[in-house]
C-alpha cells in the first residue's frame, strides 16, 4: 500500500504548472514546475534502481542543489532510506554517523563528486547528474525513511529515523505552526525545511547564497540560526521568518531582528525528536529572554521533578514525538509560568542544587563582560567553569575562567558550544587544578 500523503502529492504535482523550484545557476536562473520536477524524479528512479547497491543512501550534495531534492524524492519513491548529514567537517563523527546508519551508497553531484574521497569507508558512489539519459520509471513505494542526526554536543550524534507515516505527521505539525501562503516564495536552509515546503506544494528558491533572498523577493524564510547570522545586509523582501536550532542570547537576538526589518520572526524551541515544541515572536523574546509564549499544536510539555522554583527537566509528549511511548526527555531545564515555557539551561551542564543554570549564567556573563566575543559556562566536577574569547573584566568568585583563541562549536549549529570537545581539551588542566 502506498503512502497516502505521497500519493496525494503525486496526484497534485503530475500536471501542475506551478513553479516548484527557482534555481540559481551561475549568472542564469532556472524555473522548474512541479510537473517537470516529478518527471525528473521518475527519470532518476530508473537511474538509481539500476545502479544502487543497497537500501541506505547518503546524499552528498552540499550546499543543497536542485538535484539533491530530485535524489531525495527518487529514493523515497524507490523505498530507500535517505541519510542526511548537515556537516562533513569532523571525519570521526561523520564515520560514526555513516556506520550507525549502515550507509551503502553515496549520491554526489557535479560540485561534490571530486570530494567523494572525504566520505569514509568503501561505499558505492553515484553521480546524480547521470540520470538524464534514462527513461522514466513511475514507481512509488511506502517503505522509505529519512535519517538525520542530532548535533552531538553532549556526546555522539544520535540517529533520528522518520518513516513516511511519521514524516506526514510532522508535515502536519509544521502546517499547524507556520504561516506559509500559496503565493509565497520560500527559502529553506535545512533540507528538511525545503522538503516540507515542496510536499506542501510551495515554491522554493534553491541557491547557495542566502543574500539571494532579496534578489528573488523571497517572502518566507525557514532557516537555522547559524545561517541567518551570516547575513550581512538587511533583507527587506522577507515578510515571515521561521528559525530555531539553538538558544539565543540578547545581543544575537537584536542582530537577527535588524536583518529582517519588515518580517514577523517566529523563534522556535524544538528538538530533532520533537520538531516544534514551543514558539514565540522574536521581538517578545528579546524583551523576555529564554521565554517561549505558545505551545506547539500537537505537543504536550511537562516539567519533571520541579524544585521549589518550578524548575525541572522538560519532557515532551505527542504523536509526533520520536521516543518510547512518544515521549522524549529534552535534557533541558525549564519551568512553566502561566502557560509560557522558560528555558534556563542544559541539565548535563547545570547544577540544580546550587541553582546554577548555564543559559542564565551565560547571558549575565556576556552582559557583565562586554569585551568578550563569546562566552559559555558549564558545571563540571563540582565547579563552575567559563570558556571565552576576548577579555573578562568582571570575574566572579568561585568560577574558573579558561581563555580560548578559538572556541570549538558543534558542527551542525555553529552557535552551540561543543561542550564535550571543550571538556576534553581542558581535562588535563582541570585534573592539575583539582589535585592542588
């Protein structure tokens, strides 16, 4: 039996002249209708069905191109599991992810085929650009899954597997929480965002430069924070922004607001296991830091073992939550106040016994020390530690400060500290200190 939502997409797309993709190609632009896109997917079906060696396929096309999405849809239609990796910079983590996902095949494009040697292990490698010489193969299966990974800032990246039925429920969750209109031109800076946009029959811009949003009059932007921070000039065409992926501090919040002077910006607290958990307007967030005003439709939130201040670990529940019994412990400390969710820190790097919560501490650290470029705190072996770039001008007692020329950030989000890597770097010095 074929997936209902996928069959519905095919029926709506097969003769649809609406533009599915606007692609920036050098100095020229290419518009691809949903009808043409589906035709390309069917040709890709024939190419891949004859050349794939297994059932787990990594799409190595980065930054994401039009063929990246043709390849994803073809693999879905053929019932293959698609593996999406957001960063290829850490070879050890990449090997761990590909091994855990048991990747059998790697799809490249003209930009990445010559870099395929970076993919560890011996795997069948195919170039997506070769599909055009094949005839169409109209095949639709319902057994595919999409595999992504958590950022791994607190350990090894965890594999997240979404089958088609679950993917359909998350698409519905996105529709319930994001305002995207039929006439919108959307720009998604994570593959899952663009995938959702295409399945909802919206027009998507595919470009390697986020500043092209202004040139093409993009009205809806869906992006992780790390990409938005790279914007140099304000983008006036964007009317709505949907962003998330990391905690924001006040200075970062103000910088993002300045980049979209005409936009309503929705800031999301979410997780790989729960997509959208809570959301708020970024302007409200600036005035009430770490506070998210509205619970996502379809997600329930509980605070586990709250203390006298109502702070405890955040638990999420719902049909769209990945985890045993559709529940997931987020690993974040927070509290519920009059229906609003306030995030205060990561459980692993905070200490409730002394009311030290690292997000709250980080904000005060940055406010009290304006000459630091970046600064993060964490609790380790009964001590509060701060790692930073720049200069500490207002040190606190009972806090150990560690200057860095360059802090290691996690590969996926770039704005989150890679706490595990920092602790490994500091372990020798910490052991010397603790032995004194």
